[in-house]
C-alpha cells in the first residue's frame, strides 16, 4: 500500500509538471504572470520528480534483485529528496495560480497522505 501510494504521488507530480508547464503561452492575467516569473520552478519540479522515480528504480535493484534490506532507508530518502520538495513546489504553483489546476492540488494531497501513512507505518 505504501509503495503504491508513493508511485501514485510520483505520477501525479509528473501530471502537475505537464499540466502547468505551458503557462507562458496562456498568460491571461497578472497572477499567471507571477508564476511565469519563476523560471526555475518547472525544471525543479521535474528534477525532484525524477529523483522519486530513481528511488523506485533503486528499490527494485537493491531490495528485490540483490536482497539487501534497505526499503525503509530508500523510502526515507525519497520522502526528503523528492516528495517534500515536490509538495512545496506544487504548493507554490497552487498559490500563484488563479485558476485552480487539478494536478498540483492532487499532488499536494497525495504526497501529504503518503507521508502521513509512512509515519504511521514507521510508528507502529
């Protein structure tokens, strides 16, 4: 369940990137222009999302293929290096967008749910 939820939030981060990426050509107002003035935002979202995908690849290689028990370590690294930065970037996108975009909001909710479930898993 935890791995599936992490894969879903990573996929929704890709959807957020492709949903918001072309905002420069559709600028209609000053609020959308503020989003366009942050040119580092979309490449950063893609880099952090790719780091999440790389963590899933390392899970398969290290844990499943080699049998090294590092599932918790890799998932913790994924949360700090991918999930939290993606959630922060999606919050910035959600804040600066005048029209509510579905993908950044859904990414925020699924990442927070994923982190909450991970904390419950670690605690109990």
